[in-house]
């Protein structure tokens, strides 16, 4: 498969969950409850506006696309492979019951494997892991990668109990370090970010994704997660590229002027005279940090000049706010961008995704 002769790997597609089918993969108690309470949903709501607010989407977006529809999309657009993320599970971090979180994660992962990954090798999966119970998350990550063949796990950037640099999550990163797998940080639940009374919904969506990514990224950077777990590949999806550039600028100045007392060496390890932006660039070069982008990012060329072409991973976001024609248009915009070299385009459109998700391929 190719798009006008170019190889495309989609680093961030989404499934639309069939909750009844997922519940069939969960313990009997959940199946019994669904029979008596048909409104029962194993996932919490994304936020106060996301699903219920009266706003529309481009034609065809957010359709209930199943695996056959996804194959049709790949064929029509010319995408070789898509790495699939959850939709309803973007609110997974808001689950407060540990047992519930464990059961939902296992049920979702089994459903994703049987429904999509067994349907076609062109589908790659990213697992849910119950970070509410880190040891159970370790076990589920190991099962998802070793037994189900998934690329790694998704962690929600918002709605969780602590920022993703917190030490309670380090056992998950330690297991990912052993597995050398991908950890994808993804937003979608936009509550408690200072946007809760903002209407219409468009600015909530526009700001919620990058806000969540900046907070998660900051927690990981300044708590030294990239130093402590050098074999993990961390990706930050669906926030665009501009938030990353903001972090490169703001982190330098603030670290220079707010000097942290750190007698126990709890935080990041800078080399002599190294700036935070240089530290981040080093981890980008070492293949530890990846950032999702879409084809029509107005600042992608500037981002490549600023930090190089290694972190950026093309993401369709299908079937969320986009349809087939929209995705084709965005890929064409990337290919027509005269400020990007052929090597830049190849890296963004397939090479970086191969490295991030351990997909293998030419020259890798």
C-alpha cells in the first residue's frame, strides 16, 4: 500500500468501542449488570462537554467505523499500517475503583486483539493498563506486549491521580524498559484544566490536548523519567507540534531562574552547562521522545529546523474529527511542503513511527 507512491504509517488512529462486545470479554458480573442495566458503560465520560455538547463534525467523522470500515479507510487513503488507540478509554484515568480499572483494561485489550489485530496485520494495538494499580499495570503491559503482540500501552495525559512523572508509576516504566516498548501519552478528557466553564467547545478541544501534554511532559522531564528508563520510547499524541516548542523555550528560562534544591538527586540529570532544551534534544536524538503531528501543521517546518526530524510521527486521528478526504488532503499538504526535505517527509510519514512502535522496516 502507498499514497501516490509514498509509504504512510499512521501513528495514531482510533477505534470506536463496541461496549457490549468489550463487556463480553470481562468477568461475568459485568455481563450480568449489562443485561439488567443496558445503559451501563464500563468507561467514565470524557468530560462535561465532549460528547453531549451540540456541535457538529465534518461529514463522516466519528462514524461507528468497525474493523472492515478501517480496512476500507487504509485501502482508500493508501496507508500501510495504523497503530490503534482507544476512544472511550481516553477517560480511563478517571476510574476510581482499582478492580474496575483492572477488569476494563483486560477486557478492552482482549477485544482490541480479537476484533482488530486478528482481523488484519495492518492493525497494531496500544493497550490500556490500570495505572490505578501499578503492579497490575505491570502485569497487563507484559501480557499485552508478549501475549497479544501490542506495541505498548497508552497512558492518559489527564484525569489521572498524579502527573506521569510521579514515582508511583515508575514500576510501569521499569517493565516497559525491560520490554523496550512504546508508551503513548494521549489526551482527550479535558476536565480540571481551567477550561470547565469555557464555551463553545472548540477552544476546550484546542487547548485541552496541548495543556495535558505539556503537564505530562514536564512531569517526565523534570523527574528524570527519560534518564531512569532509557529503553522506553515515549510518544505524546494529538497535541500538535507547537506545545513542544513552547516547552523547549519556557523550560530553559525557568530552570535557570528557579534553581531546585535537590540533595537526594531526585530530578533530571543535566550534563555540565547543558540546558533543558539541549537535554530534551539529546533524548530525541537517542530515540526516547516522539511527538504526534498531522499533515497540515503550520509550524512543522519550523519544528524540524528547531529540533530535527526525528520526533515527529504522522497521525491520522481517524475517525475522530476527520474523514478520508481530510486525511488525504493533510498528507498531500505534507508532501507539497517545500520547506521540508525528502528525508524530513520520509521520517515524519513512516520512518519515525517504525522506530517508535518497533515496527521494523527498510533501513531500521
